[in-house]
């Protein structure tokens, strides 16, 4: 028996929520954007009239206004978006307990075992959901209906706004295979470029590739994409109560001013590595590798990864490795607009191990001391807040030609941290 899976996507979510308070702007090109003064001045969401002018998510404000001079800009209200996201998921809960959020504005629903309770027609259920969303929340919804998660996601993207698209066993090849390969779940710009080099530009062309070729090109991801393109995805829809394993831990920031010197970049890397390391320890995880992404002022991204000789969750290890990767990607004085540090290939602490030989064994006391030091830092932050203590290399002051300036990452803080709750310090003292 085939599964029946819906993918529900709230249309222009941020903008739609904002327009509930500004109904007079519904027919006027409007966008939600970040704060230009902190260099986060990019388009976060736009309404349908703005779309018709070609305004795109993630482009800069000046680019958007060049296309649409009369574009109205609204600041974001993230707390309000979370509230409406919770309300939307509460509506989904009426139909099944298998509701898996995919970001703040999207969710998968597996209604296989509850379909009969609502008349047995999946399309009709999708249409009912759309009407309920409009009536109760004032928001429009696009719904994809299919036999797996990947195709239901394609269905919700296929026709917008406020539409239902069914991708069935009978029609999936005619709908899915002509689509651009970039429309497939998890095919980003890097994967798209690789596939294009081999003449693969549509999902159908991807489906026709040999599994072995895709594995050689892209590793495990290649095999996964082969299954996606051929309708073989069997990934279950997880209930919100089922925690999905953490696959990576990262932190990135756009800087108030471009970084141009090694010292400036080291301080930025140290801040981000500190945040990533503390979150790894909080979740009792070790990183088997690290990835660094740098963005230049023209919004071009470059990334590089490296494996660790042994799993780690130490600031020092992450910082050193991240700086090494950055040196491979960057040549001074080329400006850097943004940096991201991501811990990858994660393993729980009870599964992480380090093989020590006769010659490296003498290094273990140094590593043990570093573990104790960073555990003590976690303790202090637990008691006094995330910004109570930092390594000297990650001080927020960056001195340049214009004097002292601050990295934005310090101001935003650790997204997982700063609880302010008291914590027990380790019994062992730092010597």
C-alpha cells in the first residue's frame, strides 16, 4: 500500500503574516527585509505583487529596489512568525499525529492511516486544509500530495499560491522528470553545477544516470539523489516529538564591515568556532570534520571541508582547522563579507574515540587540560550568560583603519546558549 503524504507550504509566509496588520499593502509590492545598518539588508520574503517585478528572496535591498522602485519595506517580527507557525501546525494535527515541520513555514503530513477518517480523498483533504488556513489564520497554502516526501514537496512548489497538486503513480514521470534538477530536494547550487558539467539539467536526466556514476561524483548524496529522481524515496514522516539526529552544527555571520586582514578573520573565525564548540558540548557531540564557507561582497560563496584526525569538540581544534581552510580559500587583502563555520560528520560522545599510539600518547594530558578549561568556560556561561567569558582570540573588538568595530556575531550571541540557568562546575580544577 502506497503512503499518502502531504507537503504544506505557507505562501510568502513572512510577508503574508505582516500583511495581516497592513491589509492596505496587499496589492502593493511589499517585502520583509533585515536591518540595512547591520549589513543584513537582504530580502527575507516578498508578496505576490513584488514577485511580479522580479524581486527575489536573499537579494540585497538595492537590487530589489532597482527592479521595483516603489517597493515597500517592512521589518521582520520573528516571534510573530513562530506563533503563526505553531497555529498552522495545530491545524495539521487535526488530521494526523505524523506532522514533520520543514522550516518555519513548511510541514509534511503522513495521512496514510487517517485518510479514511476524512472521506478517503487526499486531494479533497488538501483543499479543505487550504480553506481552513484562509478562514482561521488569513494565510494561503500550497499543498503537494504524493506517495513520498520528495514528490509531495515538489508538488507544493509546482503551483503557487493557494493550490493543490497531486503527483501520483500514474503521472509522476510526466510532471517530475521535465523539471529542472535544481527543483529536487537538497540539490543546491554546488550540486547543480557538478551535474551540469555532465549534461544533467533535468530531474529526468538525473534519473537516467547510472547509480555508480552519481556515487563517484557525489558520494552518498549521489545515491540519495538517484533514489529521489526515480521515485524511490522511503524516508518516513517524523512526528514533532521524534528528535531527528543532528547532522551538523554551524554558525555564520555577516560582518558590519568587510574583513581584509588575517587578524580580523582570525577573530571572526574564533567567535564562530567558540559558538559551534559550545553547542557541540551541550548536545554531547563530537565533530569528525569541519566546513568553512566565505562570502565576498558580490555574494559569491566558496566552501571547503576537512576531516579531523580524531573527533573533537574543542574551540582550539575548530579554530585552527577553520583558519587553515580559510587560508586555502582567501588571499589578502581580498574582502570577506560573511563567514560560516560548520562542524560535520558528528558522533555522540560515547561513540567518539581517538586512537592513540606510542608517540602521540604524551599529548593526551594537554588535550585533557583543554577539555577541563572549556568545560569550566561552559560552567561560567551557564551561571552568568553566554558572553561572560571568551578566549582571548575571540574578543569582540576588531581594530582596523577606522578604529574599533564589533563583529555582529557577538551581538547576536549563541542561538542555543545564554539560558542564564545555574550549572554545576567540574570538580577538577584548572592547573
